[in-house]
C-alpha cells in the first residue's frame, strides 16, 4: 500500500500505517500517532474520553478535523 498524501503529491512512498478514521494509507511524514478520544460510528459524531489511553494513527486531514471538532467538545 502506498501513502495517499504522497501519491497526491506525485511521490511513490510506502505506507507504514492506516488512518483509523478514513482508512487511507499513510507514511511516517503524513501520520499523527497520539491518544485520541473515542467516537461512535454514527452521526452526529459523539466523542468520549479514551479510558485505555491507546495511541492511534490518523492521517493529517482527519487529525485536523478531530482537533477542530474538539474545540466544541470538552473531551479532547
């Protein structure tokens, strides 16, 4: 699997992980690995505290969206 973001930039980089939100393959340069709140799989998105403190992989666009959503939610 190749990194989605690198492919958009015309690069051919192997993915080292998969975004838990959108499923895109990501390389080391285009991933964020940190503790994230847990969310339900339906809409509207409901964020809950991560009681297990697991670091998860997100692509940059999904990480930005999560942080934007956290501005309106005290869970993050």
